[in-house]
């Protein structure tokens, strides 16, 4: 009798823990007019397949060097960090793009995006505060 009760308690705890996970957000420069980003656009922007916004301005991707947001981003993109780097290096080698900017923390990422026209980053939703424009990650 005790085993089913323990399993039920553990299942309840896992369900609660799942709902407490932090959500992610895409942060854009405050001048951005982008209202939302689809899953395909998300991948194209962060993988360097789309290097300009609809208005023709340059996309500037910025990443946190290490940390949970970067790990989540790689999973969302379906890439290992090595595959991600290789893809961007190919763009640089062919003259089609520049490596993403890298910062040391999510706070630094938000500050960079706030001051850089065309910038886009991926952070924990709690870090996505003014002056950047935050939109839900697809």
C-alpha cells in the first residue's frame, strides 16, 4: 500500500516542478518592430540562415558564453555547441555572416541588446526587462 502512495506523491512533485521551470524569452533591441517570431524564424535567425530583418537592417545575434540559457538554446535549435559553431564559421568563411556576439551573463546580454540596433538574444524570461523588447520564445 505504501508504494503506490509514494509513487503518487513523487508524480505530484514532478508535475509541480515541471510547472515551476523558468520560461524563456527572445529579447530584441527596443527599436524593433517585430511583434512575434515563429519557430522557423527563431531557428533561421539563431542559425544564421536569416541575416537581415524585414526592413533590411542587419540581425545581430548575441549569446551568453556558458550557462543554462545557452544550453536550452542549443536544445531548441537541435544542435550541439560544436555544430552551432561550425555552422557559423562556415558563414564567416564564405563571407556571408559574422560570428554571434558573446557575453558573460544574461544581464550583459540584455544590456548589449538594448544598445545594439538589430540585436536579438535568448534569455530566461525573468531577465527580459526594460529597456529591451521581450517576446515569447516559440
